[in-house]
């Protein structure tokens, strides 16, 4: 089990579902421009403002509750990889909500493991705006893993 914890220089403070974290399994963490911490968990995404958690799940528009990776872009939008719901883009407020990118929009899989930010720019091309690389593991069943 991976929990969220904070270290202030002398003491560790642990946070879990009892404190408001969306799920005790934390897979990724990122910080927004306002200093809020965001957690990708097996139960959605959680925003921590230093005192309280705000949770986002399928009930708030997330395509799948198992969030595997998160990353903020240069516009302040949060990109969320999920294991089963593709990629989600959270526009930072409930009014704009989530945009979903799944196999229906051309993704090769809905099982996304990691989002990585890359400084790669290709001049003179539409790809010059590309900022993220999505890594995917495509599984036909949990027991069929690719040979390495």
C-alpha cells in the first residue's frame, strides 16, 4: 500500500482515506501552480490544498476511477491516465469538467500507464505543440503478458 505523506523537515504526516484521500493506493503526484497537490489513486484523483482533500471520480466526470498517472500542462490543465478509461483532461473547474480521449477518439488502448512531459519540439510541424508522451500497455487479459 502506498499512502500520501508530508514531511515538514522533522515529522512525517501520513494521509489516507480516513483523512479524505480518494483511495489508499497512490500511483502518482503532481503540484499545480497554486501549490495544491494532486494524487492519482485507485479511486480517482484527489486534490489536497494543505488542509482538505477534494476528490474527483466517475461521479464528477472522470472516465474511469483507476488513475495511474497525472501531469499538468503549460495551460494549467491536468492530464490523467487511467487503466480502463483512456486519457482525461481536467480543465480545472467543474463547469468545464473533463474531456475524454479513448479508443473512440483514436487512442490505441484505454489502458494508459504513464504520462511523461517531454521538451521535444519539432519545428515547422503540427507536432511542435506536442508536450506529452503517453506510454501504453495493451493487454488482452490479465494473464497474457507480453514476452520480454
